[in-house]
C-alpha cells in the first residue's frame, strides 16, 4: 500500500459503495468481493498483435488500468490478465474474412509460417507494451498470456465440449452447437434473429444453426496438430481457455470493447459455462465505448487513424492523452481532436505545476476539510468510474482556500493513485510542461518581428506535417531565448 494512502485512516472516511454498470443485467450493480476473498480476478480482452495499435485500441487499456486502480482504492487486491491474440483472429468476429495475422505477414513480406507468425506477434506485442507504459499503465502488475502458448489448453477445452455433446464436426472444422445452450445471447440481450440474417452470407451448408461458431478451423497448410487434423483453434476459445488457465473456472470482472458483446463475449460465455458447468463465467461484464477521431469512426483502411507515436511527435506528452481519455466517461463515445488534446495538455500542465510547487506532504491525520474532498472524489469514482466527475472534484478542491498546501498535495497524490497521471514522479517532459505554466507568457504582438516570422514558419511546417522542420525551428526559437508550447489556440510563447 502506498504511503499516501496510509495517510488517510480508513476509519475516518465513510464507506462508499462501489457500483459498476454490468452489461449482464444492463444496470448499475453493487460490486462486492466474491465470498471468502478480497481478491478480484479480472480478464481484459487484449489486442490482436498483427500491427501497431491506434489510440482507440489503447484507450481500452487506460480504462482497464483506471478500473484496476479504483478496485485497489477500495482495498481490493487485483489479479489482472490481458491476452495477446497472436493467431486465428479473422477480420470479422463471426468467423468470416481474412486472418488478421496472415494479413500482417503479407504486409511485412513474410512467408506464412508459425515461426514468422510468432515473431510478428512478438514485435507488435512489444510495441503495444511500450505504448501502454508511456500511458503510465502498470504493465508489471499484469499477466499477458499469448494465445499460441495455450494451444493444448484450447484443444482440451474443445475436446471437453465435444465429449459433452456441445460440438460437431464439419469439413471446415469443429463448431459449437448454440442450440444446446439456451442462454445464448443473454449478455446485452442481443437480437439473435438479426445475427442469423447476417450469418447467411458465406454460410457453411453443414452448419446446424446460423449462429454456431468455430471452435477449431481446419487448415492443411498452416497450424497445429489436433484430434481433428491440422489447423487453428477458433478465436473465441482462446479467451475461455486462458481465463481458465490463468484465473480459474469463474472470474469477477471481464472487460472488452462494446463490439465484443454480440458475438465474442456471448461465445466465450457459451463455451466456458458448457465446458466447466460453472455459471456465470464472470459476475461483472464491463464494456468500453469506441473512441472517435475528429467525429468519425477510427478506420485504418480510410486513413482516419492516430497512433501514440504521432502524438509524441507533435510535441504532446503521452499523459495528456490519458488526461483527455479520463475527461470522458468510458461508456460514452469520446471524441479525439487535436484541439481537445491541446486543452487536455494545458490542464495537465496546470496540474503538474501545482504538484511541483509544493514538495512537502502533510503528516498523517487529515483535517475534516481534506477528508470531505476525498469523500466527494470517492463517490464519483465509485459511481461506475465517473472519471470526468472525479476530475471536476479535483479542480474544485484546488480552489479551496481553507486547504493547506501540504494537504492539497497529499490529496492530489491520493487521487492520482486512481487517475494514473504520474503526479508522484513526473518525468523530464512533464517537468518541462509544468514549467510552461509558471513562466510568464508573451503575447505574439509584443515579440520582435524576426521571432514572429520564425513562429509563423514553424506553424506552417506543422500544418504540412513536416515534423523535422518544425523541430528545427523550435530549437532555433528556443536558442534565441523563448519557450514554446503548442495549444488548441495556436503557439504560446513564454519567457525562458
Ligand atoms: Zn476475448
């Protein structure tokens, strides 16, 4: 437990109930530990590692990290697993389209072999870890199983389903028989008739029901040996098998994107509960809405995509993105724009400046004023992770003149154990950002003509995405004794 958490005697703070919106039941429900344990077993569907993950994908893991922190803030221990899909995920979750890993191999000019697939997965899993580390996600506390390391566990689960009469063979592979699972589609109360309509396209004539899905896909050229011949486990079975192998027969929380509700997560439930006979697979199902980009769907195929590296290249701190993501609720479809990122960065810089102004943290034993703020913050975050509400409480607290500065600092650090903005140990880039807040701003009109010209040139370079030129001009301007910050309203200039 962190030192600043110990500062707040638990008895002094009112117990605030923790609520999550559970897709299973479609309502906010009180979250409590399973009997006889304080440990929460949580599984987050992870990335398919065939390419770099865009900020929409990354936003999922800022959400799961904040969820982890919220549980810890409520004194739960958390065992968290995020899987890497490194084979067998077809473009459509409903067993159609091209295999994503094969697509990745083609793109990189690599032959379709298991070794190459493994290496491709390794490369993009590492890039993903690098990105989420930059977003201050606590990678070291999470287990990251790779699907290709769990082939025997997946085969064993398919065999168990076959033995219990839940599976049947066709020329294409092995299917799960959804007619044997009456609860199918319960998660999110999905419209099965609609799915059946959609499943007509590319229908396998041997399929018993349109919504049956593949547990094993035959492939003569590439794959692993199994009792059904050479091939791959279907995409859905990997999560069921890895949950069982890493967390046990039943878990407390399962998360994913809202796109996982109709097919992938209903399939996971059907497979796991049929194979193990234990219901439910997960007590709570939390789903994150999609992040939009400039008001539209993030679509790599249409070039509407932003990576974390783009954000860093443009001079933004990666945690400004985390701040931006926290400023919208996880169940709303938040919109990423460069202007919004600029505004988030300004707010983050203010927060950093406030944190760095005072180094002294107050001794244990807080005033009632601070405890009242902590209470308000907890009420927001415990209400289904209301992060925008929690940030509003934080800003309101900073305006409280009755709060001594050392208590303000301790409270900021305490809140940050949930928000994850790394206020406890800001890095060099964050310190530079904070410095722009304490420096005196110079209006463009009062700058010498030659500096103004350089700033204009740099803005043009940025508009043309000529980042090397923009960086060169920044250095030139800084060497002339000015500091720059890119904001929503354009370049801001400061005294050094
Ligand atoms: Zn999954």
